[in-house]
C-alpha cells in the first residue's frame, strides 16, 4: 500500500515536472521579454533615423511610461495647433478613413522644406495632427518620404487609442506623404514650364534685338548721306563721298549680323525632336538633383505595340517616344523603398504619360548603391 502510494506520488511529481516543462504559460513570459527587448532595440534604431524634430517627439513620449499620461500629453499638443482657415477645409485636404474630420495642408517654401498646417473637429485627433505637424514641419521632401510608419508604434500610443483612431493616425501620415509627392511633382512641372517659357522668350528677344540693330544701322547710313550731301563747305569735297561709302559699307555688314542673330533665334525656337525625353530630364533634375541620369529610348523596338499605335497622332507619337529605360542615381532616394522611388518618378512624369509615354523601365539607386553595383561588375 505504501509502495503503491509512493509510485503514485512519483508519477504525480514526474507528470507535474513534465507539465511545467511543457507549460507555455511559464515559458512564454521569458520569450515575450526577449521579444520586447529585441523590439525596443529595433525601435531605438528606427528612431535614430527619423528627422530630428520627429525624433524629439518620439523620445519625449517614450519617456512617459503611463498610458494615461501619454494621452494627456497628446491633448496638450492639441492646444499648440494653430487654427486652419475654413477655406482650407477642402475635400483634397481631408483625411479619408478617419472617425473625425481632419484636414492637412502643406507648403513648400523657398528653402526647399515643407511646412504643415492642420485642423480637426476632435480634440484628440487634433492632438495627433499637431504631433505630425510639429514633427514633419521644416523637413525636406526626401526626409518626409523616408519616414516609415513604424514610428507610430514607437510613440507608444496604441494602448491609449482605439483601433479606429490608430487607423486614422496612419491615414493622416500617409496623406502627408502623398501630398509631399504631389508638391514634388508640381515643383518639377513648374520648373520645366518656366524653363520652356524662358526659352521661348529668348527667341523673340533675339529677333527684336537683331531688328533694332538693323534699323539703327540703316538710320546711321541715312544720316551719313544727309550730312555729306547737305554740307555747304567746299574745303573738303572728297569727304562726302568717303563718308557715304563708309556708311553704305557698314549698313550691309550690320544687316548681315542681324540676319545671323535672326537665324540663331529661329534655330533656338525650333521644337525639340525629343520633347518627352527632354521633359523627363528637366523634371527629374529639378526634383531629385541626380548625380547620374541615363536614358535609353527603346521606342523603335515597340513600333507595332498597341500603346505606340494609339500614341502616334499625339506628341509622343510624333517623335516616336513611347518606351524608355531610365537610370537615376540620387541622394533623395536615401531611406526610400524601390516602390516609393518609382512612385515618386511616376508622379513627376504624369504629364509625359498623358502626352503618350507608354512604358518606363526604372533603375533607381542611391550613390552608395550605385557604387556597390559598380564594384560587383
């Protein structure tokens, strides 16, 4: 009997030990702690890559351990948000997928940096908007596009917000990035339009200058003739013919010079044979300031392509520019995924696609990536 009880007790101990070994409830905390430590390390690395203004905000929130205290800190940010005029409460500025109404408005200033304004009909959402406005104002477009949504997790606000609020915060951030892309595209487009306008203004100016020079030459010649013929002095009878000959000789020379200017102006006003490629080059150079920019026109290989056939009557078809391979190396790509890089370029070249550009094969690299690729060849 005693032996039987000892056997049962031994079985219970071994079974309990096996149960302890297999119990996830006791093992999980250790694994969870390891994961948390790894996540914290990852967060610290992500935070260090953020723009300094946003980095300060993330660190400030991380220093507040209590979720309720973080919530109050968020409401404090709402009080710092300047009011947004009703004229800016437009559908294009409104954040979709947000419980409350939120509007964000960017401004690209002369220093090449973007400054933000925002508003909301909810104090909590206004605090979230103020956080983004403070953290992203004064950043370059490249810095804003390089920010990853992971910083939202690093703020530690997820526990203080409902799932719908968290989604609204993410949508707010995504709209700001999309508007940054739109500003880049608009800036590049205006730069190319200004360059084209300046080019077209130079040709008439040169022609007018040439015409003025010709008129001045003719006027001088007539004046010379008049003074010599009208002179009553007999002391220099040969002076008049010499003066007349000189003026007459000078006039054709000036006229020929004016013709040369006119021909040069006409040459400058001649439309480009590669308007699509020229437009792409201007916009990419203006927006991204690439250290390397290469174009390969493959349109001839796709002459029978449906897209090329449709584009033929248009601007692209007139020059046969429908298919390109483009390589861009720019520091503006730092921190951007390949998808975001290509999306940025497609946004810049929106007008070229509307004019008949059909296909674009892109290679986008940072200078470091280009150097590494070159070393592997």
